[in-house]
C-alpha cells in the first residue's frame, strides 16, 4: 500500500475509535446516543419469505408474496363499517367478508 493509503486508513481507524470512546463515555448521561451508535453496526436484517400459498406452493417473488400476505390479512381482519359481513356465533367476522375487496 502506498503511504497515502496507509495514512487514510489510520485516520479512519482513529476517527472511529474517537467516536466509540465518546459513545461509551456518555452512556450514563445519554444512553440514546450510545444505542444509536451501536445500532449502526448491527448487521441483523430480517427478510420475509419465501411464503406458501393456500395450495402449499412456495413463492419468492415479491408481488406473489404481497398477494399471499394480503390474502392472509383479509382472512383475519374485516372492515368494522361493513354491514354485509357474515358473523360466526360469537360475532366475529368471517374470511368471506365482502367489504375487504373494495
């Protein structure tokens, strides 16, 4: 590596060490700063999918997965303003609620 690249790398490393020391030093007085600093280095990212449709077929396509999630949502929730919703004996809306597709 050239001398310039080494100086740049050392400068970046030194700057990161300064930021880390500051975050640790203010943890008691400003925990929000520390946790926002620490969160920048978190590599955990959650992904959704693949999802199975009602026929048991796996889908990885974003559009297909969105439709599967919409179908599941519609089977569980209903529009409270809808008067057409068929009810079970306990008064809960059924998955065939006509208002959900509007």
